[in-house]
C-alpha cells in the first residue's frame, strides 16, 4: 500500500474496548437462555446501566423479548454493611418464577466489599438449579472476560457422551451484533456443502436443557478470538477438534470448508468437491459487481483487524484499484463473515461508485 495512504489511516479500534465490562459480557451470554433467570448482584445504578445497554442492543437487533434479569438492588446500606441478604431475597424472587436455571452474576462492588455470593447460593433452597459466575472486572475487566467466564461455567452442565457423526456446535456467537443471524446462516450454508448439521448454538436462543447437547457434537466452531479461550477449553474437555473462527471474507470460506471437513473426518474428495462448488458459487455472486472493474477507490479506516484483508481480496478479484485520490469507500464496522458479509459491503460500494 502506498505510504501516503497508510499515513491517513487512524488507529484501528479494538472490539475489546467496545463491549463494556465483565458483568455486561456475562449477561450478554446468560440472557439468551430463554428459561433461565439471571440474578445481578449489584447496586441499583450498576444493574440499571447494564440492563439499559442490553435492552437497547436487543431493541436494535429487533428481538421480540426482554432479557430475563433480576437485580439484588443493593442500596447504600447494603454497600456499607454487606449485601448477602439482598442477594438471598433476589434468589427467592428468581426461584418463584420456577426457571430451569438461575445464574448469579456479581459486580465489582459486591466482591470489593467481600460478599460471598457462592456461599449464599449454596445455602439457598433452590441451590440445585443455581450457578454462580464471578464477574467482577474491576478496572481491567472486559466484556470478553465475562463472556468466557459464562461459557466455561455453563459448559460444565453438559456431560461427556459419544459424538454424533458430521455434527458441529457453535460456541460464543455475538448475541448482540445486528448480523448474528445472517452470519449463522452463512456458516450453516457452508456446512451444508459437507453434509454437516449444527446440533447447538451455545448460547444463542436456547433452553437450559439444550446445553446437554454440547457433548454430542463431533467438533466445535468457535466464533472468533474473543471467545477462543472458552472455546478451546470446552474442546479440550470433550476431547474434540475445533475450527478457530467463522470464515473471514471470500477465501476464508474455502479455509473454513477444509478445516470443518477435516474436523468432521470427511473424505478428502468430498472436501475438494465442496471447495470447487464454493469457488463456482463465489464467481457467480461476484458477477453483478463487474461494473466496478477498473474503478479507483480509497479505503477508509479499518475499525476491526482483518477488514482490510477481506476488502482487498474482493478488490483484487474485481479489478478495483486502490489510490490516494480514489473514490472514498467505507469499510464494514465488523469483519465480514463469508460471502454474505462481502455481498453486503459490495452493494454499498457499488452504490457509492455509481454516485
């Protein structure tokens, strides 16, 4: 890339700085277990802030449900003298709803003052259906820490079993991203070329009992590096292979097919047949954008790592040149997943180039 272009690119954002605190990350996982109740042991302000953020994102994603959350609503008195009684009362309210699972998450304040949430949960009459997550992030905590903590803890509810052939479970989808269903559909499309079915989206709009299906998968697909620690640990626990991330851009689809095929022990000729079909499909999907061939463009800032690579691969296939004085084009906020993610980007580019 010419030097004068790189000098104009601001520092890329890190998704780790955008997702909120550890508590919020955990709730973004637990709230998508439909018959579970998440009890937030936190001061009123902290619980309200996390719920408001989650509610806004759920609204943006057009999900027809509100997260099943309760709060211990700690007041100044509990912060000073201890909030274990407030937690116990909140667990009573949660148990009265007769959920399949109660998940307790703790805030920075409750762990700072020394509340023993785990002891309170063990002593509660509904202890057999309560799981406790230590989610106090303090100053260095990130949302991804909470997501990994939640996924690891919830995975312990699944027993080891004999895997079903040609099946996969997905670990750690981004529940609050607007393209979550489109991205899943792209992964499912690629897996269908290999005859692989998805047994579980862990944890995406599931019931607590479905977590038991985790051990049935013959391999795992980890959403991305954000939840890789939990995904790799779950794979090790069940002694299963895994695909490390969703497909990045166009060539990522081919890599994904080969990785998934090997994990599922698909014969090599079957994998290569799927690759050939995918390459023909991609060529067909790119044909409507041939009118952009020969265009000169300038790419905007890369907000997420890997977006430049995916965009430039599409540019190379379509014969689009990059130049400092080219037509300014925006890159996607998130890394495009597979062909569908790239198509969405190319449609916007074509509109911009047409003027």
